[in-house]
């Protein structure tokens, strides 16, 4: 719950920043000189990119959470089998061992979104965020494709 509160607080701050930056861009455009119009347009582009990025991130998080709930209902969430240091951090060797098993599982069933979901968790535990995100995107795509083939909205 704490992560959601932090996420929504930061998202609200970003939206406020986008509005502020966008209003400054409009003010620059209203000046009417070629230089201020060009700068105003450039300033307006940044909030647009930011809004797109925030939307994509929110949509990704919502879809990943949807898959986690479905996998939990099926009893298929991966158990926490990682060793931890006394401070609570994940032991790197342990994460690598679990990752190797999850990777092998995914290679045996490359069209199963559940395997890709568990692989994404293993990547995250191994502190490989870019690959974790790609694996989760693959899980979401496979899940949605399978639901579409079954005629489920």
C-alpha cells in the first residue's frame, strides 16, 4: 500500500509540474517573437512526453498487478525462496539460482504467460530491471493474446 501512495503522490507532483511547464510554454508562445514561439513549443513538447511516459508506466503497473492477482487466485505466484542477508537484502547467489530455474521453466514453455511473469519476478530479484520489465511486458502480451483468442474481454 505504501508503494501505491508513493506512486500516486509522485504522479500528482509530475502532473502539477507538467501543467506548470505547459503554462510557461503557452506564455512564451504568446510573446509572439520567433525565438519565444520556438522555445514555447519546445517547452510544450516536454510535458507531452512526460504525460505519455506517465500513462505508459501507469498502464504497465496496472496490467502487471492484474496478472499478479490472477496468478495468485490460481495459486501460481512464485514462493519467496530467496535467502536474505541479515539486513534483509536478497542474497545475490540465491537470486541467481532462482533465476536459472525460472529461465529454464520459461524455455520449456515459451508461450505461457505465467512462466514469463515468474521470470520477470526473478529478473527483478536479480536486480535486472530492464529485463524484468521486458519479461513482464511479454507476460502481459501473451496473457492478453490468450484471452482474446478465448473471446474473453
